[in-house]
C-alpha cells in the first residue's frame, strides 16, 4: 500500500501504464464536482467511483475488510475524515467472510488485526491485491466525499 497526499502522486509515474493514465487524469480532474457514481476514464482499464457517505463505527464494518485480485484501488478522500484500515493478506488473524466474487473482484474478510490510518482532505491510499483494506471507519459524524479510482492490473 502507498499512502500520501494527492499533490505528491506524480512521483509514482512509471509504475504501470494504467496507473499513469489515472495520474494523468487526476492532474486536471475536479473531484469535488465529479458526479456521484461511475465515471469511465479508459474503458474497463481505469474508471472512478465518486462516493459520499457518513462513516460507520468499527462494529458495523466487521465484515467490510476486502481485497481485489484484478484492480488496484486508489482511494482518495476529497473532503472530510475517515479511518482507513490496512493489513497484509498474509496476516494470520483474518478469516474470509465472503469468498472471492469474480464479477465484483472482491474477497471480504472478518476479524482483522489492522493498522488504522486517518485519511483527510487530499489523502490517498493506493492498495494492491495483497493489501486487505477497510475504509469508512468513523472518526466523526461528518459527510465524507471520496473518489475511488479503479486501476486494472
């Protein structure tokens, strides 16, 4: 997982062609005014889901940890604050709650012993297949504005 502030994401040019496409798009994107839902950037190679929500307490998110086999997530907090849980796939305290769904490219986990990062305006997390992650952890009651760029491997 790579975490940072969006104004520094250009340093990751060259990692992967589709990551480059996402970064180039982000250079001019107005994320806060992007409509809610899916926006296609490059077919099924790169697209973004624009979200708006109030985070939940950890008990409500018990089986919401997940990872993806075919896509990277570039999760960007546009406005607000949330906790973002992370654990490596090799972590022995995780149990599969829902087996891999090929259509949705997701495996769901429970019982996660995780590190929790606070993400706020302009923060991002780029998560890879080995990165089990749990976004939307409640810090306060504010509405979080977020963009999740899906990047095909």
